[in-house]
C-alpha cells in the first residue's frame, strides 16, 4: 500500500474514532468518565471546621442543672430548663449508662393515652443562645435501648426541635421525628410544622442499644431564607433550605425531647448525653 493511502487510511480511522467517542460522550452522563464531573462538589460530608462551644451539658453534675445556667433551675435568669407534661419525666441516669463520664439524661414517657393526658412529653430546653445568635450548630449523643413504633393518628415522635414564641404563643417550627421503615427499623425524618412538610431520608437508620451522634445547623429566620441541616455520625442525612424557621415577630428556642401521642411499647425511655451548642462551626 502506498504511503499516500496509508496516510488517508490513518486520517479516516482517527475521524471515525473521534465520532464514536463523541457519540459515547452524548449517550453516557459526563460523570461516567473518571476524569470529569458535571456535578458540583459534594456537601454531604461533615463540616471540617469546628466552632466555639458556647454552652454544653454532660450531666456530670448528677442532675439537669446545666440546662438552666447561668441561673439555678426555675430562677428568673435561666438560659433554659426542663419541662415535663403528661406521663413523662426527665432525670439523670444513676446506673452509669453514659456516652462519657458516669451520667446521662434519662427521658421517660408513658404514652398510654388518657382523657386527661392525650399527649405526654419531656423536653430539655435552651433558649439563651438561640435568642442571641441566629445561626448555630448543635450536638447531641442519643441512646435508644430498643425499637419503638409511633402508632398514633397520625403517628409522630418528636425527639429534637426548635420552637418560636411570640406574645403568649409558643409553637414548634422544625422537628426531628422518629419513624419506622417497612421492616420496622427506626429512622429520623424532618417535619416542618409551619409549612406542614415532611422530609425523609434513606441514608441512616437509628441503631438500637448503642450511642450515636446527631449534629445540626439551624438558621433562625422569620423569612423564607432559613436553613436546617442534620448529620448522623458525621454523614449528612437532611438538608432543607429556603424555609421560615421562626415567627417574623418571634424568637427561637431549642430542645431535646421524648414527646408523642402514642408509642409501642407505650412506655419509652431514651438517653441523651454530651449536648452542646456551638458558634461559627460544628461542635468539636
């Protein structure tokens, strides 16, 4: 074969290969190829930079007084407090079940509904820091000793929330609820009570009989530019933006709860330890 024919054949093969590659590139997503991606950088990883701890509670005082500092529980200048309603009570575990140290908060509720107590709940509140800072990070270690099933009408189980108060009205705005998957496994989902929207996730389940960490970011806003993000053991499970997270003329407060209308079993205990609120970045 002459050199001219070889050159022409080589050019033809190159053109054919280029056309085939172009066709494959259109048929497959751009991120099929390992050297490029059409997606923005992932935001699902845990925030890398720790912030400043501005409040914390490890229950090593042997009581729940850390939730009320800088005043004593029930004092006029408390920064938070413990609130029980119905057949529920919060205390400190004296047996030694703790994420660190010797003590944890023990949240007990009996949801056996009665005419007097249609709902029951206990809540560990902080309002001092959320009232001062519109953007904060939160951290809690949870322990669920066994599986529970919310079975009310509708079923709900609130274990972590932000409320907003204006005048004499105090309402939940955003709540981290517990639901059950088809096999009964517990998991977290987000409920926006103000907008009446629920946000599910399939990334993490709630483990039974072991401590696990929950972190959150909350932007408190009376307009629809609020934001809430949750991580479980460092993995982002929920991220909702452009939502109203308080009343326009209200404030924000935060609580960890054991609160429901009906659970199976009806008597449910969960544990909380090493809670913290942090400014400027995730809690260390």
